[in-house]
């Protein structure tokens, strides 16, 4: 474990926000956790790849940075394979590695930024596939009981961009590894028209690598690259509404982008609403709504966490006034009142 006092966090978050932690503890092995002081959510923060956090303030205590690596096959029955991956591994590199092993199920989730350990927290999803479809279990350190726990998919309470780790008990568990159940038989998930169009040939002729490449092209074309322009990806969740609300929205706004949600309700495009409010390109200090995609807030240079949070509130207010819908942020806004 590496410990750094008064550490800068600017290079550790994809938005490139300037912030400091009193102590940065880089956890490289599970055994490192046993040497750490107890986690105190009033002062401390846990982080992986830093792609889904907005530092509105400094971290007055310890930032626990998850750098636990490792990946391997733990069970193979010929048709399905269980793999266990260290929480500090890069997500996109895992997707690439799984294809190299002839394992399928993650290809639609290519190029999502962040670490493997963050994936179940957010129940990441893209192009018709969510992590819940392949997650088998999570191993974590339980700060409350000071012990290791294994949590099944059901235990994780995965929902749309939500989980046990995000909303119910956000500061209880430090995820150390994640187990996935993948297949050796490729079954393409091509429910999204734009993905099918990008693929360029009939679904029955598509390989997993074709789908992976198409997703990468789409994401690179539609979303700003955080290595070039600081951002945290999609900033707001797409709201999920009941049938009556969906019908009323379509009557008042005939062109509103929407699609069915797996739970029978309707998912409404947050990007469509934001753009309809004329907010694309709007700035607050160094932060602004991306000209490339209205769902992304970017750092134009020198943005502060306060700039980002203020802009987010402005967007929420405008969308609520126009559509009666409250947008929920996807990234976690980190602010300590000390």
C-alpha cells in the first residue's frame, strides 16, 4: 500500500477537477485493507477509476483508492464461464480481454470509463445491456462488521443506474473483486437501431468483435473523450416514468425521445429534454454542456466542482419547469461539510 499525505486528486478524476485529500491510500492488495483505519464517511471517501465523481470540496480525511488487480477463470463448464476480476482493473480493458478469451456478454458495454469495482455500484449499461445480466457476485470488505463478505447478484439490489452500494448503503462496502458469468456462445443484443445501423450488416452475420467495434465507434463519435476534455460521461439518468406520465409527455411534446423500459414503464431521453431547453453549449464558469452531446457536462478548463454543481442545478431547474421531470445525476457529487 502506498500512502501520500496532502495528495492532489486532479489527475485521479476524469473531470480534471482540482481537489486534495489529507491522505491518499492506494490499496493494491486485499491484505492492505487490514492495515487501514476504519472508514469514516464524515471525512473519508472510497474511489476507483474516478470517472463517476465530482469533487465539490476537498477530502478532509483519507481517500481510499482501489488499485486491486487480477483476473482469471474460476469455473468453466464448456458453455458458460465464471471469471473473477480485481476491482481496480480497467473496465474497457476487461471487455477487450473477455473477447480475447472467447467469452461473450460484455461487448455492448465497451468503452465505458471507470474501473471494474465501480461497475456494480452504478449497474452500468449501454445499448440494451446492463451489468445485471452478467453479474454473478461481488466480494467486498464490510466496514461495519470489519469482515469480508460475498454478495450475490440479488444481494446487490441492482436497478437502473442504482444498487445497494449506491443508494441503500453507499459507504458500507469496499468492493475488492467482481465475478461475472459469461458465455462461449455469442448471442448478439442489437435492440438499439443506431447500433444495428452502425454494424452495417445483418445481425446473423455479426461477430462479438463486430459489435464491440461498432459500440466503440458510436461512443467515440457521440461522446467527448475524457482524456482530451474533462468529463464524467452521462451526467443525468434517463428518467423512467409510468404509462400515464409518458402519454401526457408525448401529447405535450410529440417529438420527445422515449423507449420502453424493461419494467414495463417508459424511459425518457434526458439529453432530448436538455437540448430542447436550449442548454446545449451553456456554460457556468469553466464547466459547460457539451456541444457534442447534451447529456455530458465538460470541463472547458479550470472548472471547479462548484461550477459543475451549479450548472447541474440550472439544468435540473430548466427541465423541471419545461417537462415536470426532475433529473437525477449519475456521478456522485463529493462534498464534505467540515
